[in-house]
């Protein structure tokens, strides 16, 4: 009989422990951040134009090509600009030689000091004109301002482009942005710097880790939601922009991010 009572006591204790653990798990489950849906977007999309109007000479990239920041992508015809540079170089060389030949006369007081000042001023003017001509020539070479992928090609060789006309659209895919719309009840839970697991909508459903960079402080009253942006590194360009994804925010404790 005593043995039977001991078994009953043990069973009661085990039942209490299991119930306690289940209640803790339930509380933790209720306290955990929900999985939200997001959209993977390019971090920047550039509509590439030109400050200098002209005729397209060559297009060095095609749609889908990867380009690096500073890479040449479009060349405009620049024959006149090259001539202007050569002319400015010749002029500055002429006035420099003239100034050097006159230095002896200035030292011997055989020429007025005002003539020296005038020649030095002329040399400086020609130097500035050469600098201007070189800058105008640089404008005929269009370079990519970002590392990214050519999304659109909007012009063809031989086409005349106006000032600031769009020629290429380049999208930057490293890093990527994850845009999430979260319910207002999570406003005090999602913090900048918090990490999240990102599962893109794809057959493989590979997981990635992103970090929260922006939490909107203005709530949309109509929907009761606010915006969150996460940044996702994509150095090998294997993650595609435009996909939907699941976002699982990671917490170690309430209000404390990993």
C-alpha cells in the first residue's frame, strides 16, 4: 500500500511539472514575435543620364550585365572636345614659353613689371581653360555610379540625347532591402539593429540573416501599421530582388534583440 501511494505521489508531481512546462511554452509562444511577410527590393535604382548633350557613340553594356562603380558604360562622340583640349594645351604651352623667354628681360629691367604680371595672368587663364576643356571631355564618358545590374538600356548608338536624358537604368543588388509592414502592437518590440531570419519565396527556401536598419516612427492610422526596413548583404548576387519573403525577427528576451 505504501508503495502504491509513493507511485501516485510521483505521478502527481510529474503531472504538475508537465503542466507547468506547457504553460511556460504557451506563454513564450504568445510572447514571441509573429512571422511577417516582406518584399525583397534593390537598395538603389539609378536612372543614368548625362550633363552634356550629344550623339551616342558606343554602349559598352547590355541588359543583365553586372557593372562596377566607376565603370565606363556609355561613350558620347567627343571629337570637338578632344580638339578643345589640344588647343588649350597648345595655348598654355605658348604663354609659358613666352613668360620664360621674358624673365631675363624683366631681371635686366628691359621690360616693364606690368608685362610680367600680364603674362603670368595669361598663363593662369589658359590653365583654367585647359582644366575646363578636360572636364567637358570627361562628360562624354558616362560611368556607373554604383555596383549593380543593368536593368534597362534606353538609347542606341547614333541617337542624339538631350541634357539629363535617361540612357540606362542600373539597380544595386548589394545590399538588398527587405520592406515589411508590421502591426502597431509590435512598435515597441522591433528595434534598429535587431536581426531576422529571411526566407525568400523560392523552391529552395534558403534562410538568410538580415538586420533592421529603419523603424518608422509614424504609424499609418488607417491600417494600424508601420514600416520596417532590413538590410540583407548580397555580395555574390545570388538573391533576387522582387521576391516575397517571410521575416522571422529574432529576440533573446522581450525587448532585447540578438
